[in-house]
């Protein structure tokens, strides 16, 4: 095995966990935003997994990471990565930008590793961004309403 394989394997499989730690660590002092981020992550997971069964798309034929079960469209790793990253970005632009870069590398790793086609990660990113925005804005709206 070469360095490329280990790099792709790491960003494809484990970077999402480092991203989650980074996001939740940075939101630890704002329990409301932390909770809305968790809901965005959970909603993204449910939507992505549901779509995999509704729109079954086979995975790429030659995966670097080994064969994978289930549908390919959309990428759940990418979906939850972008949901968390956008949620942090709305709260803190500089730290959120770093989280968005990490989410991009998760998506890139999923494609380079052969677990997904590019369209799977683009769709996953789109779903994640929407959920991150929706739940973060809902959190801000509820904070304003409850403080009146």
C-alpha cells in the first residue's frame, strides 16, 4: 500500500469524525446552536439514507476502499459533513470556513476512494448545506422569539 491509499482512506472514512469533534467542540458553549447542529446532522442522515433506498444507484465498479453495500446516491458522509460545517460557519465564519474545507475533503475522499460518483457527493453537499442553513436559522429565529 502506498501513501496515496492511506491518505484517501483516512479522508474518506475518518475525517468526518474529526470534523464532528471540531464542530461540536467549537459549539460547546452555545447549547442551542449545538442542539440545532445535531438536528441538522440527524435530518441530513435520515434524508440521505432514505434517498438511497428511493433512488437506488449502484456504487462505482472499482473502489479503492473495497466494496461497499447499499446505494451510492447521495453520499451520507458528505451530507452530514456539510450540515455540520455550514452550521458552524453560520455561528463562526473563520472556524466554519476551516470546517467547510474539511467537509470538501470528505467529499473528495469519497470520490477518490471509489465509494461514490461525483454527483453523489454534490447532491450530498447540497442536502447538507440546506439542512445546516435551515436548522441554524430556525435556532436563531427561536432564540429571538423566546427572548421577547
